[in-house]
C-alpha cells in the first residue's frame, strides 16, 4: 500500500511567502525588486555583430522604402480619384 504523504508546505516556502507578502506592502521594496529585475533582464541582452547589424539596417531600410512606395501610390490614386469625382477644386477660387 502506498504511503500517505502530507501536503504541508516546507518551512522555507512559508518563510519566503511571508517575506513576499511583506514586500508587496512596501512600495520601496517593490521598486527595488523592479530595478533588480530590470538589471537581470539587461544582462541577457546580446549586442549584434557588425554583419548582423548591417543586415538588420538593410532589412529596415528596404521595408521602409516599400511602405513609402505603397503609401505614395495610394495617395496618388486617391488624389486622382478625388479630382475625377469632384473636379479641380483649386481652379474655382473666388475673385478677391
């Protein structure tokens, strides 16, 4: 027959939970925890190599150029459509 094991938390877990609960109440300890976590995440950041950086820059420039062409084409098409539907509104300015 299997032995019944009590599901009681260990002393270290209880102590850590009490410490965490106390830390949640203190705003300064929460700020300190946040800053420690930020520093921990910043240590994981990897600087790209020169080749990777050049590749990333070229990809971004290509994407921006393509988007520029798409938006410019749409602007021209919409402009021509407005002129075709409403006529050239700039030519009918009132005489001053």
